[in-house]
C-alpha cells in the first residue's frame, strides 16, 4: 500500500469514527426510546417473519399488525401497572408520614419478641440500642417513600418528554420490524470480520437480548405477581408496591425476592402471627422460589445462561450507569465481552491436562542416552 493510500485510509477511519460518535451524541437524548425500539424489534422479529409469510410478503401490513400486538400485550399493561404503582406509592408515603404505617414500631415489636440470649448477643456487638435502630429504620423508610413520591412527581412533570420518547420508540419500532432483516445484512457486510465471527457475535447478541428480556422479565413478573398476591391475601399494606419491588429484586441472581418476603415472614413469627409466617415461608420457598427453577430453563435455556456472578455484577453495574435500562444493557455488554474473547480462545479448544502423573510432560532422551542404548 502506498503512502498516499495509507493516508487516505487513516483519514477515512478518522472520519468514520467522528461521524459515528457525532451521530451517537445526536441520538443520546432519546437513547432510551431508540434502545427499547431495537430491543422490541429483536423480540418480535420471529412474529413479524411469520406474518409476512402468512399475508403474502406485505411487510408494511405485517409490521402494523405486530406493532398493534406490542401495544396491546406489552405497553398497555405496563401503563396500567405503572399508574397503579404510582398511586399506591403515594398512599404509602402519606400513611408513613401520618404515622399509620410505622416501620420503627414494627421493628421494636420484633426485637421485643426475641429471647434474652439474642439480646445478649446483640449487646456484645453493640446492636442492642433499639431506640437508635428504630429511629434509623423509620428515617430510612421515610426517605425511601419520599423518593418514590418524588419520582412519581417527576414523571408527571416530564409527561411531554415521555410522550415524545414514546412516539419515537413506536415510529422506530415500525421501521425496524419492516426493514430489520435488510438492516441486519447491511451491518453484517460493513463489519470488518470473517463470516464465522459475524455469525457468532450476532447470534450471541440476539440470544442474550431475548434471554434477558423475555426470560428474566417473565420470571420477574411471575415472582412479583405471586409475591403481591400472597401479600394481599395476608393483609399486608401496599401489596402491589411490594410485589413490584420483589419483581425487580428477582432480576438479580443470588438475591431474589426473598429479601422482601423473608423479613416479613420472620416478623410474623416473632410477633405471634405464626400461621401467617408459616404460610408466607411455605409460599415463598415452594412457589416463588421454584418459579426461577422452572421457568428460567424453559424460557432462557441452560446453554444461553451466563454465570450467575457475571449476571449479578453486570446487572448492578448496568443499572448504576444507565438506570432501569441497565438491567438489559449490563448483561448485554458482559455477553458481548465474553463472546469477543471466545473468538480468540474458544472454550472447546482450551487444552486440559489429564489428572495424575500422566499430566507430567515426558522428557526427551538425550543423544548420549540414545547412543548408549543403541550400543
């Protein structure tokens, strides 16, 4: 390659990077709408392909039908649940503020029900100051409920921004459903990789998106719904709110919805509501806890799951950087990171030394030993 051609190539790469960064910066104010438009397009692409085949290749009509189904099956239920959640969060905040719900008093009742040996153990670790702990718990509950109320107010104030983002997402979703296969082919052709590497990366990308969104959200929704139902049956205030929180926590492996129902069950047992405590523990272990073991292998598949610790760290990091969208973005980045490294060191090609003495590499005989053996 001549010096002039090399300069032209470097200039082109610089221009390409600058234009890509500028375009990303231009879309950043609506990155949530663009991101979820692309995610929904990937999820509903199989349905779009079936409809295109059924109605004789009319892509516009198929995309319109798919978009209508997305509105009815995904977006409308989310809007209804979000409205109910905002109202319930505001009511909980008012009840805490007025003293009708007092987490500090609940904590004090649970502490007073503990046996003396437990109090002695807490005193040994300087944890026996019940009024101080009660005050901190009440302040934390007030801050948490105030945060929920503030978020609900900010959502109401940003209604215009939300409507614009929502419209952009639907508009983009229609064209991604209609032109998605052609756009995917153009991206594949533009990537400077081999066909094998392109296929591996695209397959990993779509698999992780569908596994994270379809599988994990289905598991989270199931666990949250079951938790809200049992809380409502047991007469616990804010059952919908606690159910949604359990659903969010179930997105995190090794954490789960047990962080909500387990302390409530312990409180029931300590305060004498033994039947409620036993029912909640049995339901939490046998029903809520088993949902993950039953649904996740069916919806996600064992071969597509990343290690739990990778999912946990990437989900927490993604939500810390990108907010609610991070529960998809985090695992997606982690999966692409692992897929890129797999291109250089596929797991099936990593040599494994056999156990025992056979793992020792034999020493080649020296030339002197060979000659003496020949003699």
